[in-house]
C-alpha cells in the first residue's frame, strides 16, 4: 500500500502544471505590465533580468508608470537607476508618442509624479512631436495645457518651465494650445492670473482668437472677446478668425463669429474670403451659410443643440 501511495505521489509531483499567462510572458513584458498596473513586486522580479532603462515597444517602464500615475513604481524605478530623460520611440507622427516620463505625467495631470521627476533632475522642456490623429504633443507644459491640467501648468511655470519660449513668454505656446483645445480653465488662468495679452501675436502673427476659431471652441472665443480680442485681427496671410474656422470646417464657430459681427467680405493676401477658403476645402455647408448673406442660423441647424449660441 505504501509503495502504491509513494508511486502515486511521485507521479503527481512529476506532473508539470500548465504555465500560467504570467509565466509565459517575457521579463520585458512583465516589467511593462508591472509598471502599468503599479505592481512593484512584478517590476522588482523583472529587473533581475532586464535593464531598468530597457525600451519595450518604444516605452521605458518609467514613462509608462508616469503616464498611468503609478507614483510608487516611478519612485522605485528612479531609486533603481531609471533615467528620467530618455525619450520614447513611439507614435511615428501619427499616434501619441515621443517625450519623456515628465511629458506624459504632465499630460495626464499626475502632478505629484511631475514634482518627483523634477526633484530627481528631469528636464522640463523636452519636446514630444505632435501626433497627426490625436493632436497631442509639445513640451510638458503644452501637453498639460492641452489636456486642461491647470494645476500642473501652474506648477511647471512656477519652477521655471518654458523659459526658452521662442515668443519670450514662458507658457505662451501652452496658452495658444489651450485656446485651440478649448481648455477654458487653463485659458482663464493665463489671461486672468498671468495677464497674457489676448491680442499678442505669435511669429505667424496669429492671435489667440485664431487658435480658438481653428479649434471651433465657441466658449473660448467668447471669453477672449470679452477680454478684448478683436474679431477682425489678421495673421501674416491676412486671415481672420472666420478664415481659420472656415478652413477647418468648423460650422458652429463660423456661425458664432458671423453672429458676433465678423465681416464675411474680408479677404486675405490672395483676395480670398472665408467662403472661398471653405469652398476650396469642400465645406459646402459653410459656403452656403456664408454666401447666404444672412447671419441667421440656417433652418437645418435651428434645433442643433451643439451649435454655439451667441452669448
């Protein structure tokens, strides 16, 4: 009997259990999974055979943890030699990518991680190329502003971010991006607290209203106009806000501007009106509206709650 039991036990103990999905993953995959989920034990195990700065699909574990707000993992990785200034090799100009851990922590408003990375000497102004589809990129402060992370924007300004601004005003590009993205809380912070001039022009002579019109952001345009923005300000090509809105197919913004008094006869350097610009881009509804000669809301949009109301 005892022999049978021993034999049975021996067979059971020699039977190999199927590998779990976790066991099948490579150390690199476990490192990234732990960084994303905040599992320090998994990260610790993976680092026994993987360099802490190893990139997986273009990302370092530090940047992935920073993006996902895993501050304990960020702290652990920094303590184990992670370099905060390594840039990501992802995006290919289409998807969001590039930048460092600080860029992605700032973009997602993980301010405590931003502070930690700053304390560890991370560079403040690494530029992440803008993606074509998702329209996200820039320096950390620009990425934070575009996503409406006001507290992060404020902190980055306070510690000296964007001191090398080509406009000579730290945060100016971030402000313009917030205008285009319609991040009104951030826009208000720059205008009311940082006293940004709503009629200041960038190197292309574009004013903040142009960016808001380009993005179709009516509430942002309304605020800027209340603060003194001029409806008919022109850029270097003599485009007005109406030209920008028409070019982007932003019908709601076109209606808002028209009803606020923007002139439809204004022409650019090539003699083109906003309607001409819209025609070139095949934005036929805008062409029809502008060439109707009336600022009244088109009948087909009368019940469209998404159309910007004149405030």
